[in-house]
């Protein structure tokens, strides 16, 4: 008969081994473990363990590769918008944080793709339109975003959008330049 302490130790060891970032016999295959908080814990030798949130009716997955961005994944499949990719995978946040070797949802039965993958440079979105990816550190009170094109300078954004160029770093995580293919805050 096992004591309560022995049972607790064995339970802890099994739980730790089942989702350890270190190679072990238990991790011969990748595992998806549903949790009560709408989070699916994904564990693999390559990725370790991470919590992801995705729709229960996801019909297609893609395993993120090293070097992938939201835009490169969207271009690879060409059947969803980057904003929709975020809606399916809110764990990646509006910054489009992707973890290599972790699967993400790339389709659901109810979704109908309307091109383009990402709107043209200079397009404006509000926060309710899920601009993805946003520049890191954007203030929570941002009201309007613009997707930055190649060579776009902060003084151009300020002139076109009617704000003082000194506001750009205040609104965009202390950035002194606008990042191409990212959404920058242009109104707060």
C-alpha cells in the first residue's frame, strides 16, 4: 500500500515528465492536453511546453518553423488574413509572437477567405479590426493603426496623420523608426 506522500511524489513526477522540456521516453511524440481554462497545453521535445488557445473546431493546423512570421505563414497558405490568424490563435497576441515547433490553427469550417492576406501599406485599422502584427510596446489607448510600408519614416507618418513626430515613440514602445509590415499607432 502506498502512503499519501508516495502517491503525491509519484503523481508529481509523472505530471512533470509528461510535459518536460527535456528529452525523455515519455516525450516520444508531441502531445496536446486540453485544460479547463480554454488553454491547450502543447508539449514536445523541440518546443517544451506552452499554452495555446484556439477554436475547438479548428480544421487545419500548421507547425510553426524557426524564422516564420505571421506574414510569411499567411503568404505560404494564401487562404486567410493575418487578422484572422490572430483570431484563431489569440495566444500569439497582436504582436504575432510565434513559438517554433508549436502548431497553430490555420482554418475552421465556417471561415471564408476574402483577400488580401494583409491590406495595402498605408491602410488604417482600429483596435476592433485586430491589426496584426503591431509594433511591440504600443500604448493601450491607441485608437488607430497604420500598416507601415517599405521606407516609411516616422516624420511621414506624423505629417500624413496629423500628430507631432515626438508622439511616435511615446505611442509605439519607444521606437524611433517605423517597422515595415507592422502596424504602428498613429492616433491615441
